[in-house]
C-alpha cells in the first residue's frame, strides 16, 4: 500500500481516538489543568504547602490558549517548513 | 485484601464522582520538596550536557540533521501542547519525544524536551522551574530512552512501523510512570508508604494516558513513514532508521 494511504488511515484512527470520548462521554467536563495532579498529592499529605509559586501565570484562559496556540504554531510551522522543503527537493529530483 | 479493596474503592470513587479531574504529565511548580527538586535536577543535568555535545556532533556530520531536528523539535512542540480528551473524561497530552529519540538517540531529546518544558513552565505555568529537573527526567530522559531502546531492540525483529509505534507509545507511558514515581517518592502514603502512593498515582494516570499513548504512537508512525519515503527517494540523508 502507498505511504500516503497508510498515513491517511492512521490519521483517521487518531481522529477517532480523540472523538470517541467526546461522543460517548459527552457529559464529562474534560477539565484540562495539568496542575490538578497536585490534588492527589495534597490528599495524601494534607500538610504539604507548595513552597514556590509559578513566576508568572497567564491572566486568563484566553491568554493561556493564546500561548498554547503560539507553541503549536511554532511547532507546526517548523514541521511544515521541513515537509515542504523535502517535497520540493523531491519534485526537483524527479524532474531532472 | 482489605487494603486493596479500599484502594480500589477510592480510585473508583475518584473516577466516578469527580469526572472532571485531570492529570497532566508535569509535576507542578512547588510540588516537590527542595531535596527532591535538587535530586532530580542533578540527575538530569549530565544527560542534558551529553545531549548538547551530541547536537554539535550530528549537525556537523550531516547537513540534513538540522532539517530533521527542526522536524522532531516541531513535533514535540505541537504534541506536548495538544490537550486531548481521554475516555476517563479528563484531558492529558502526548509528549512527542519518541520520534526524535528514534532518529537521533535519546540525549538530544533531553535538550529538546528541556526547551519545551521551559517554555511551558515560564509562559504557561505548566510544570515549573523547581520541578524542571523532575519533569526533564520523566519526559526528556526516561521517555526517549525507553523509545530508543524499544526501537533498537525491535527494529530487526518485527515490522519497522510496529517497532516505531510501540517505541513511541510505550515511551509516552513510561514518562507517566516516572512522573507517578516522582510524586509517590515525595508524597508517600501515610499508611501504605511509597508503594501505595505509587499505585494511586499510576492508576489514575495510566487510565487517562493509554488512548493518548496510542494516538502518539500512530502520529509518530505517520511522520516516520514520510521520512522513510523521502530517504528512499534519495532527497533526505538519514542514518540507519
């Protein structure tokens, strides 16, 4: 099978993995803070006091999503650049 | 037996009653006592330094290495920012470091993982500066080493795509296991000690993470396939992958 076909199937599988919980467990809240790992820690040791606060926290959910988008944009831009360059090289090579 | 069933009940209650709790892979700022924070930082530092040295070497020996570094770095940036819903009703995110470990070996991903973790600690309040060492150890060292080891061990025994899938998916799970261990060591259960605490962290982490590990494995195979195709067409110089 062609690579592009295999990759398309794999991509559909990934999308399915993301969608299945959203469809079949639509009432869940899908809270997203990494920080809540601490809750279990505090449950185990209620006397623990986090001794450092983050230097800076995004002031709102909007700003947080802005910064996450920036992270993805940097990454996706980088991936796109490389894939495009290789595609171009390949076109040049096969036209020669 | 009694302890086990009560533990099971606690976890079940956690999952059923509080469906919106979520557990990411990072240990939050301030959530490791100073001793442990220093311990993990000291443990991680040599891997980081070796990675820096390796980076210099690979970019010198292969002009296409910089290109690929851009790709695996971008992959880690994208994947570690995507918070994906899981069947447990909470979100977590992949790591994206398995791909680079397969192409470049583990320590280079220690450097890239550190950059990603630093970005998230400084700008997103995810993870932290005091817990950077611990987070680098789980995501930038153990994850890539597990991925690299599994790929190396399997690539001549099974289908290479299967090896890539297992390497990246299990590397992702390994990261979460180490995060659980780091938290369990710092927060031993008052009754059952580190073991009981580890079980608690692991069970809650693992359930959320399994589908995401599979997703990361599949995405890694997609990019791997593309690179192999370009290598075979002779437009990309790559080592033995």
